[in-house]
């Protein structure tokens, strides 16, 4: 069972200290996918970095600027280009002059049009590759390329605190949605393994509170995904099935309003299994067609 952490004290429009170097301002964009809202992180004191400025909400930009009143924003970092993370970067840059850092656009052609949650046209001023490090005033952030949730996802290691800012790759309140075509389950599992190999002391997600025991949490996340894969295979062992039937069987305990998102996650598993030669689609069917175990 995943040891979710959901208790979180915050007030919209106000900054809260998370650690010696990190403060958080939560955007008022709560939803079944964002929990209370996007947690924009402010790293450092005096000359600071802002990580994930959040959605295109002028009041949230004002809240960030209010939190750093009397200080200077020198860097703006984006973990990925979903619309609850990256759009406010442009407005914050216009107000502060700070450059935007990130991986770059998504790697799947046309994905921005397929998945409405992606900010189309996102382009940072400085593209970061895996392992690139950016130093500031008393802090440094190292880019960790962690695709899976989306192909341009970066986590940021904060070595001064033995911490990692995880964006949507790992969240304490819920599992992460992996939506094809740009979301990739095999890449997501490999990115989980990457964080497990690091053995950091704390994780700072963009939604929900910090994860103070990363290793058991990451192990539980990986085990959950492997268990879900086994459940999908068990369903297909009974008979070939389409995604809605698999979702109805595996997600009977969640609200039907979330079944569409669950179906995209099931599809991500099926695509991974198909690539590995374990399942196959009925000839001529599309991604939402019938799947069966490979003979």
C-alpha cells in the first residue's frame, strides 16, 4: 500500500516556509488532478529561484511577487509544460526579467494538440539537459531528466538540502497520471528507478506536502504500478477486452468522473506491454480497441 501523505497547512495567496531554503505559494486551482492546487516553490533568500510558476492566473503571479517582496527573482525553473505548471512563467519573467529554465517542448509531435493539458508553444530561454546544474545565491539546482508523466519532465535536485523537487513525477497525495501519446509508462518506471538510486532525504512535489521518507514511498509507487500491470494481464487472461471494460473492473472504487483518466493510464500500461510483446491489439483496431494476450 502506498503511504500517501495528504495533510498540508497552507493559505491561498500566502507563502509558507517548507524548509530553511524553500517556501511555497499554492495557486487557487484545486481539482481532482492538482489536489489543493499547484505549489510554486521559492528557493533561497535575497536572490531567489521560482520553480513552477503555475497556471495563467494573474492573482497567483501577484501572490508570488508578494512573497518575494524586497528580494530579487534571478531564475525561473519549470518542471514540465502542463498548463498548471508553466504558463505563468512568461508573466513572471515580464515582471522580474528573470530567464526561464526547462527541458524544452514535449518530444512527441502533435501531442500538444492531442492532450489539452499541455501548454503549446512552451519554450524556455535556457534549455537544460540531464545533469546540468544552475547555481544561485546560496542554492543550486541540478536537472534530472525524468520523462514518463510527460516527455519534457525535469526534477531538480537541491543538494544543499539533500532534496529533490519532483514536480508531478512523484506526488505524496496521489499516484501520477501517465497519458499517451506523450506520457510513457516504461519511461515513467525508469524515472522512478532513477530517484530510488539517489536515496535523497526529502522530496518536494508540486501538489501536496513534502515526502519525508522517499525510499519506502518510491518503492510502494513502483510496486503499485507493477500490481496494476498484473491486474490488467489477469483481466486479459479471462478474455480479450477493450479499455472501458478493464477500467470498470479495476477502478470500481473510484468516481466514474475519473474513469477517463484511469483509461489513459491503462492505455499507457497496454502500450508498454504491447511493445514488450506481451499483449496485442485486434488487427485493424486503434489505441482504444480490443486487446488480448499475445499467443
